[in-house]
C-alpha cells in the first residue's frame, strides 16, 4: 500500500480515516440569468443542509464560464468541474474558480496538455480527480479490474512526476462486482483518496440497491473518501441515499434517521401521506435524531420508546412521544406542525 495521502478541496479534507463526503452532480446545463443562478445557489444550500458536501457540474464548453464562476463564488460547498477531451476547458474552469476538476487523462490527449492542467491546478491550489470509467480505458489484455487499477496508478505516476499530489481517484463501472474489485485492488496499492460510485446505475430503486451493495462493502472496509449514488432521478434523492448509507454504516452522525410504519390492514392513519408531508423538512434539519412515524397502537408505542421523537396516528389523532414518553395528543389538522416543532426543539 502507498503512503496515505490527504487531499483538500477548498476547506474540506479527505483521506483514509476521515469521514467520507457526499457528492452529487447537477443534471442540467447551467442557467444564464442571475435570478436563475441565485435560485440554483439556494438549491445547493438546501442540498448542503441535507448533507451534501460537494457538487459537480459539466463544463462542456466555455459559454458557461461566467455562470460557472458565479456559482464557484457563491456556492456554500466546493464546486467541481467535469471536463472531457479538451485541456483548454480544464484551464478555463480552473481560471473561473473551480475548487476541483475531474478529468480522465486518457481522453485529454498528449501528456504535455495534462501537464499544463496540473500546473494550473497547482497554481490555484485546487484538487483534481482522475476519473476512470470501465467504458473508456486504454486498450490492454489485463482483466478489467487490473487494467482500471493499473491505469490509475500510471496516471498518478504522471501527476507525481509533475509534482502534483492533491489528487483523488475514481474507478467506476456499471457492473457492481467490477467496481468493488477495481477499488479493492487500487486501495491495496495506493494511499490516495478514492471517490466511489457505480455509474449508470438506473432508476431510484435499482441504483440505490446496486450502489448500496457495492459502496457499502467498500466503505465498510475503509475504502472511499467521497461517494455519489448516481440516480436517474432528482439529485436530492442522490444526496438522501448517500447520507442514509453513511448513517447506516455508522460513518455519519448528522441528520435525521427516520423510522416509519409501512402500513398494513390495521392502519387507521395515513403514515405514508404524513411522512411525505414532513420528509423534506426533516432531511434539512441538522441534528442527530431518530424519529418514528407509526400507524397504529400495535408497534407505535414500542418504536416510540427507542426514538427521540415519535408519533403514533390513530384515527383522527396523533399521539406525540418525546424520549419514549407520551406527551401530547393532537388532532390531524395540527399534527404536522406539532411534530416538526417537536423535532426542531429536540
Ligand atoms: S405500525 Fe401498525 S399499521 Fe403500521 S405496519 Fe405495524 S401493525 Fe401495521
């Protein structure tokens, strides 16, 4: 194994033993108008409140430079530019204020072009991710996991020869087993931080299951300094899923852990509707709490005992529990406000 490296991305630090960071990627072209950009900055703020630490944007051409620069200056979390093929775009994104860029040196072309990008990144004190995807590797006869890992080590060697070490590496595939094997191989040979992800993982259910299966194993082994759960769906869901995975693995304390009743024939209260009405607010509350939303008297009081705040809905009323003790009964019209107030004040 190589020397453990710590990497900084603006004010965030990554490395082995440090808490993994959550990343998402904006799924549209950048808006141009200032109002729309400010709206996007507010959305990034909401993502940050949910637990997102880094956000990546495509940088497909220089027409977005002004908007990108504005976001870099206003975003509450570090901004990453995703670059393909053209090293000039990397230089422009760095000049615009990117806190990190993601490149695949193999598709940037001549090595002197990569060296120019490294020099600019060093001058601006930013990070680079070497982003390798199983679909775009150099030709080779080795099995894919070995080829991915060896390619990453070759590029890292280039970077080190240019005196650049503020580097993160990702080895992604749409095949979960390949993702696991490539990352294990790489982590056994290098101390550089790894960004984890399963690419093109599909719709919400498919991508969460597949990503959790692969990333959960790697994170449990201490592999992975940042992660993205790529979903063909809202980026808020990506962040929610990644935070939930980290919480489940005991790698993050921050955020609300939700316990909720799935409903059955005994339910006389719409726990699904109630959860839907409070979930977004709960995800934005920066506290380490367990809350329970239960649908009847069978399991409600029991779950309430192990939750910080709980409700059990029965008919047209909810029973509110704090620290396991029943404190209030209120009608459904007040239920949402009373519950959220109790969570905020807990
Ligand atoms: S809490 Fe009650 S309503 Fe909900 S699933 Fe359990 S038994 Fe059914």
